[in-house]
C-alpha cells in the first residue's frame, strides 16, 4: 500500500517485547481522527513478513481500529542484526525458535501487549495461515473477542490440492530438510522466500507429514488450549487456494470445540477477480469487496 494511502493513519514501527523479553519488530497503525472502536492483532503466515499486511492494517485503522502487525522471532525485523556490516541480519545458525515458540512466546505476548493497551476495546484476531493455527495454542486466547481466519488450515500435505501437494512434499523432504540440516537453518532461496530457524522449519515439516497436522503432535502440550477459545470464529477459504483447501480448513476448525466456526468459501468470481489463492486476500484491489466484508465482521460487536 502506498504511503499516500496511509496519510490519514499513523503507522509507527515499534518493538514489542516477547514473553522472554526478545524484541519483536512490529508496526502499530492508528487512525488520525475519530474514535477508536476496536483493537486488532494481525498474525502472519509462515515465512511471510508483516509488510504484506500493511494495506489491510491501514484500511482497518481508517475504520477506527488500533492495529498491530509484527514478525515472529528469527524472521523479518524480529531477526537479530549482525555485529558487522550495515543493517545485515545475523546468521540463524544456532538460533533457537520453533513454531511452538512463536505461538507460546511471540503471539501470546502480542495478545497481552494489545490487551494491556486497549483494555477498553474488544480485541479481535486476524490469523493468516499459521497465524490462525496459533490461536488454538495460546494460553490467553480467552482474551480474544472474535477471530477471523484468512486461509488458515491444518496443513497436512495430502489435504492440499494436486499437483501442489506433491511439489510441497518434495520441497520439504527432498530439498528443505537436507538443506536445513546442512546449513543449520532453512535458506529462503530454496523456495520459501524467507530464511527460517532450523527448529521452526523442521517442526513445520513434521506437522505437514502428520495426518492431523499439529493435532497429531503428542509433544505439543499447548494443543489443549484449542478448547479454551469460546468467541465467534469465521474462517475464510478460497476455492483456488491449493494450500488451505476447504477440507484442510475444516480440520483446523474442528479443534475449536467450544465454539461453532463459520467457514466461508469464496471464489475469485465472487470477488470479481481472476485469482486469490493463499496470499491474494491482502492485495489492495479487494478493499471494497473482501476487505470491507472482513472489517464489518470484525467490528460487529
């Protein structure tokens, strides 16, 4: 989104401390005028920098929301800088961070940060892909008033559309795992676009190979937190998304047993576009269609 389109919105790059005081790079969006009505936390997909959500965050801020986007540790602006070299990222070799850590330490802390600052407002949660999965793992997910999932799914590889499922299987197992074990991290140039910490990537591969995804991980004690979320939940999936297929979205939503998720399937034709896919919701061309409907639902209370 252009800076001109954010003229009526404050967008401030800040640091949000995680549970262990690790500094998370974040951006806070606030409306310049008018009363703030809702607090919104936008939670990223795996290997996606928070800048992807800038346009949607600005759109919500103009509607009266205080919106926070942030990067998980080891990614984007939450990756430590090298001691030498101008603004160069530090190597991820030896950096400890799993996807479970992202949920337990980073997402949990972002929820707490927003709750402490905007306690007089409903706190709503937007989860893209892994960002949606993380809601179920949070010990404080009761703090969320309502949650909107965008292409968030249980990512078992066989629930992906063909032939994408075979490409993903090969990428993760025949390229990603060997490279990660060789280099000590998953290099973004291998196909994900962003370097990932070793433990995060290997845990993700482990989940993708399990029939019930993270629900099948017996070492993941935080799975029990899925049952604690009781607020409204809407999960949007797109008919041309090969990753978050309707079946995969339904599997993730089945974990939220204390609420009744509303699963909405949208086709590109419904949005009057050629394609949407796994990332396309956040393109500004959807401002008057998909974004408006999502915002109205988030601000319904």
